[in-house]
């Protein structure tokens, strides 16, 4: 049984647009938002091991590898939980918005840590070795920023794991619900509209990953800070596209 009507006309329009135009704009907004979100996700997932393993973080390769596995596992397993939450409590739209906010906070952690390392160029104190990994960098006690005050643990372990978990929760929540939410928009236009939407949707996944692993990766090879800035900006634009589309999207009510 449906508990109230949650339909809303989506993209800064009122009643001017015809229904066919509304659902087309809604589908386009979802596809564009998905492309930029996938770019943001793979900009971290694709190069996280290199970021953690290289200078100046100098994590052990084993710990860096475990970290990317943690990111991937949380992202995919969160799909089950976030899908249940959206269907039972908040609806897809509300769940996606919350997921985006968590996602952005996770990105802020990566941007801050990479900015601090590059801004103050803390990478030339003494030679240290972590589990066989030689790296000409370490933090001195009086130079560690508050967010990286982890004692004798690998550089910024606590802060970066907070960032990884937030990004994983956000990505898992958005990724799971965005496809279903977009499907709701396309369904109002019939079977052909649904087929076109999901064709565009899955192309946007591949294109976002390609742009991250080729374009953003080149920037990260020069500066992880600037690479995260580009990817973080794409995530914010993705969020704005999704929320600005509210005037043409259909938000179906929660079934109880």
C-alpha cells in the first residue's frame, strides 16, 4: 500500500514542460550524474594503492592492497542495506541525497590529506622501511597535522580509513539506488524509453571509468591533490545535477 503521493514535477520547471519532455530530462540528468559519480569513484579506486604505497605516505603494499579491498567490499555490500533502507524508510531520492553527502565528506578527507602532504612537501626526512618497502619519507612528531596524528602507525592511517569508509558508504548507496531511480523515470515513457535509458546508463558507467583511469590518472601522476580536486568537483556537479533535476523527476512513494 502506498503511503502518500511523492511525485514531483524535475529540472527547474513547473508545468510548462510536457510529460514526455520531463521524463527525458529526468533520465538525462540521472545518466549525467551517474557518469560523473563513476568518474569520482574510479579516480579513488583505480589509484588508491599507488597513492598509499608511494611517497610520501609509504604504506606497506600489503596494507595498501587490503585497503582497496575494504573499499570495494563495503561499496558492493552496502548495496543490499541501502536498497532495503530506501524501499522501507527514506525512498530512493532521499537515500541517494544522503549517500551523496556522505560521499562528498569522504572526498574532503582525501583532498585535505593530499593537500597537506603536497603543500608542505613533507617527504625528505629520513629513510624508513615498512615491511620491506623502502621510502624516503616519514613524519616527524612536530610536523604531523592533527588529522594524521596516528602515533607510530602508517602515515594518516586513521584519517584515510575514515575517508575510505565514507567514500565506500556513499558510493555504494548512490550506485545501488541511482539505477533504480532512473528506471522509475524511464518507465513513465514506455518500454522504448526504458531500453534507451539503460543503454545510456551503462555507457555512462564505462565512460566515467575510462575518464577516471585515463584522464584523471594522468593528473594524479603529477599531483594526487589536483587529481582529487578534479574528481571531487565532478562528484559535486553530479550531486547538483541530480538535485536540480528534482523539478522533472518522479519520486515514487514508499510502499508500506
